[in-house]
């Protein structure tokens, strides 16, 4: 753990994984209220992010788009902007105020989601999603920085897991609400209805979240430059493998997020609301269980060996692989849904343990940046490559397989799951040693 070379040790500089910071809260009472607020913000984050995926059919028909354009809009463009914007926003959260970064980000992405409903062309829709991506990039790093500073270290993994279940909950709500609104009204109305309430939530978050200053304002050691932070992170073998494993996983996961609703509509003949309900089951049941159990189980196993924080994600990826392929090839809709939910659950065992492990590798003053760098790796590769490849393959296979082309295109993502499992296994071998050297 980095501390000042001379003088008294500032409070924020001496927080590590072994000792509670003086101002830390237990995961109950006010601490629970603040984590609950962050969970709600994360739910809205993923409602807005997931919304376009269930609306693909209507958007494609109205704006005359191809699957490749959908992959470009929802994948590559979003990934590049999100990844790049996360880095300066995380640095601002570390240096000044994670609370203000989070609140302003929430207000901005909510407004941009609503404005996306006004798009009349592909270009206008892309620019709307760029605004959403740039502002949503401030959510997770800022929330992680708040959690590790307000929650006692021995409960942080659970707190991070609770925050992270906003991903499946928000994804589920985005699909169900989006599909229902699309069926009773249209896709433009869905953007308005989903986006505007976030503006009120931003005000509520500003009132509830603690007014913790950044390290520069608090008088602690200022965060190192971005280059120095990158060097510190990538000098750790475990971080390099965690970044690779996360990137490989997200390649397949983001492709599923984008195209699974369209798959259910094309291959199994569902309406948008029916597909949204099915995917709500997948994300709600599979994602909720996988994210929460991953955090709790990894904490328990890590008492024996820190390596289990990455061995568990590795096992999850290897089990997820055959289940996912089976979901795409299964002729029965119920079987396909059950397999996809189980595959999603096993895959998401990686999320909370991996981010908790990263937080254990770095000092307080660069924790938001560390989360942002990991998000950069998994997003710039995952959400850009996966959806674009699947969209391209689907268009390529359409002349031969017709509506079934998407089924076989999605099967290609099995390769990414295998590579993810290997990477997490390698990360586990060096994690404990890297933690000991970092504190």
C-alpha cells in the first residue's frame, strides 16, 4: 500500500484490505442505504443500456437498418466511446468527487436516452447512443470508489456484489419494459418513458450519497498520473489475465445482449414483449443468481486460498460454454430459455470476484481508475468485437440459412468463453502473490 514518504499518514492513504477506514460503515443502516442507492442507479444504468436491444426489430424496420449496422450502433460505437470516456471520468472521481461524477453522469445518460427517441436516421441514433455511452462510463468506477471508501473492507466484496446485481435486474427491466412499451406504443415512446425518470433519480442520489471529497480535496496524496497507474496495474500478472478473461467473456456476453432478443423473435417466432419476458427470465434469474453467488462464494473460498477469486470464474466460463451452444441449437423454446439462463448464471460468476480482486490490488487513491481500466479492457474488446462479428456473420449466412443465420452466428461466441476460462485460471495462479506485494 502506498503511503506518503514523510509526515503523518492521511486517513484516505492508509486504507487497505486488512483495516477498516475510520469512517467506514457496516453493510447495514446508513451503509446499506447508500449501497441501495448505488444499486438503484446501476439498475437504471442497465435499463437504459439494454433498452435498444429489445427494440432492434422495430428500429431496424423503421430506419431500414442491417444487422451489421445494429452491431455497429449497439456494439462498436458504444464500446469505443464508453471505454475512452471511463478513464478521465474515473480519474476525476479519484481526484475530486465520485459523488458528483456519478450524479452528473446519471442525469446526462437519462436525458440522452430520452433524446434517442427523436432519431430519424441511423446517424442520429448513433449520436444519441454516443451520449449515453459517454455518460454511463462514469457510473461503475465512481460507484466502486464510493463503496470501497464507505463500507468496511471485510464486507466490500458483498457490497460490490449487491451493486453488481443491478446489471441483471436492469437488463431484465429494460427488456420487459421496452418490449411491452414497443408493443402497446412504439420504440420512440419506449426511449422517452425509460429515460426521463432518471433525471429525478439523479436529484435523489445527490441528496443521499455521502459528500466524500476526492483525494486531492481531502489533502491525501494525489492520484498518480494515468501512465503511472497503467504501469502499476499491468505490471501485475494477475491483472493482465483478469483483463484478458473479462474481455473474452464480454465479447460473447455483449453479442448475446444485443442479438438474443432478435434470435428469439426470428427463430422461435416471439413478439417483442414475449422475447423481452423470456430474456427477462434469463437476465433476472440467471444474472441475479450468478452475480450474487459469485461474490459470496468467492469470499468464502478465498479464506482458504485467494486464488479461488479467479478459479471460480474460470469454472463458470467452462460450464457456461456448452450450455450456451445448446441454447442456440435447441429446437424447443423452453429448453433454449433454461439453457441460456443457466449459461448466463455460470458466466457471471466472474463479475463480483474479479472487480473485488482488482480493488484489493490497489490503494484507495486509484481505485476508481483501476475499475475503469478493467472496464476499458472488457468493453473496448468485448462490446465492440462480439456484436460486430455476430452481426457480420449473420448477414453473411443469411443467403444460405435465412432467419436461422443468427443461430449459427451466435454459436461462434463459444470460442470467447473458452479463452476466458483459460485466462481466469492463469490469473488465479498469481493473484495471492500479487496481493501480498501490493499491500
